[in-house]
C-alpha cells in the first residue's frame, strides 16, 4: 500500500517536473568492473571540469569525449544524456554528504526530529564539492528526473531522498515526535515537494537555501509533529 501510494504521487508529479511527452533516454547503469568505473570517473571528471569552465548548456559532448580520451560509444554507455553527468554528481553528493549527515543527526539524541529533518534537507541543497551555480543545476536535474537519480544511487526505483526521509520520519514515530497515524511515504514526498523543491529553486538562483527551507518546513512540520 505504501509503495503504491508513493508511485501514484510520483506519477502525478507531486515531486519533480518532467519533460512532457519526450521519450525518455535509456536509463543510466553503473559499471560493474574496475575498468568501467575508471572510465566513467574519467568522463565524469572531464565533464565537470567543462561545466565549471563553460557552463552546462555550452559544454559539448565532443569536447568532454576529447578531454576524457574515450569514444562516443563509451560516453553514452555510462551517460545516455549529458544531463546524466549532473545526476551522477547528485548521486555522489547523496552518498558522500546527505546520508552521512542524516546518520550523524539521528545518532545525536540531543537533536529533536524537526532539526534532524531540516539538517537532512539542507545537506541535500547546500553545495559541498561543486560551486553553488553548478550544484543548483544538479538539484534541478534530479527533481526533473527522479527516476534517473534513483537508478544511479542504486537503492531501488523510488527517489532516494524520499526513501531516506521516510526512514527518518519512521524513527520520529518510534521516538514519539511524529504522528503515529502518518503515512511516512506520503509525508516524505509532501515535505520534498513543499520544502526541498523550493530550496532547490533558491539554490539554483544563487540564494542560500537555508532560510526558504526553514520557513517552508515549519509549515509542513505542523502537520507531521505529534501533539
């Protein structure tokens, strides 16, 4: 039941915004061998360097291919779309920063669950390894293509941030800080749509996402918090 509700909400575009009726490109698939990981990382680093220097829109795939010293076929094997490089950046940010930040916040029992969730959202939205403008482009890309983000994170077909937020809200229920009658899947997607998407749009325009996230999250939390 929870899974079907989540899928229905995603289909109705409660989170993300999709590109109309454009046929989707082949889903990105992570490599399975060491040589493949090395090639994909070389392409990724070359593309990110071009994005930093020229911007995403102005970067040409042929330039990335030349910089990485790979073939066209190799590029498209690992990144079926140029935008999938941004999705890979998001996957790395999620694994290296967002999940560890959430785990550390949950382990600190001095923090209430509202603070834990807010820190999770801000860790997603705040740049760590990329300049703010490029991180903003990464955020908009994952909200536009949550299925591709899920494919690269490799934790199942559902949006990784939603799944992580579900875990946190379920822990909040166990601690008595989140309503026990709450469907955590629906609540997670609602928080993302009402809070994280706003923060992503702020970050993409160069605004620190902390303030809009805090303001919008307070509204969402009123319907989540236990009495």
